């Protein structure tokens, strides 16, 4: 895993995983595949300009964000898609419509849904009702995308991570939970 190798790189994830809600859901093979794919995208960010052509990816930010929002919007645009960022004022999540109704409606228009919110249960309910991939961009319990980026950084610095020891100093929060799962 030290350097992405196109010859070693599988063309698809190893097993069926519709959503990225927490690192633990990926399993080892899919986690390793995502890390290699992420490294490949990082080194050649414009290599797949047609991957999402004609597709919309809805980005829901119930919590404010700078890096997460900009990185997701940029990634979708570089893949040829249209990022559509919305906040709580634009969606009826659990006000006039249930989370499940909102998930079904968005699934009929968008290719994927990225959500940054508070409750893990809201993300889980959305993902169960959606027919499109759902990506957890941060909840109170998990921060899987941050940990994928952190693990990519550690691989760039150290090479293969197996048999390494990692210490975490900080609050036992979403980042700590996801880092434990990633390790």
C-alpha cells in the first residue's frame, strides 16, 4: 500500500457495500481497496472526468463545514458530476416529511447522498430507505471519511501499516471511534 499500483489495483470493490456509514462496515478488503483507490485519485485527480457525467450528488450539511464541503464538491465536479449542497432549510427531514420519504425522493433524482449531521440513527434510517449510496461525512458517533484520509496520510509517511502501533491523544469522540475501527 505504500504507492498505488495500477497493476495491483482492482477495478471494483471486493464485496458489495452500498453505503459508507462507518469504517467497520467496510471490512478489511474494501477498506484496503478504498485506500488504494483514494491514493490513485489523489495522485491523478483529473483521470476520471466522465465517471459522474450527467449525475447529481446531493450533499446535506446539517452541521457547518469548510474542508468537508469543499472537498466533496470538488471531487464530484472533478468526476464530471454536479454537486448539490443543501442545508436543513432546504430539506424537510423529519419536519413535514419523514427521513425515509426524503431518502426515496432524493434516490429518484441523485446518484449518491452525502450527509453531515448529528445523530447516527438519522443517517442509518436514511441509508436503509435510500436506493443510492449514502456517505457519512460526519455524525456525533463516526467520521469515516476523515479516517480514510488519515490512514492514507499514515501510509504515505510509513508505508504498510500492518504491525504498527498508533496512539490517539484527544477526546473519545467520532474521530476516535472511527480511528479505532480503521485500525
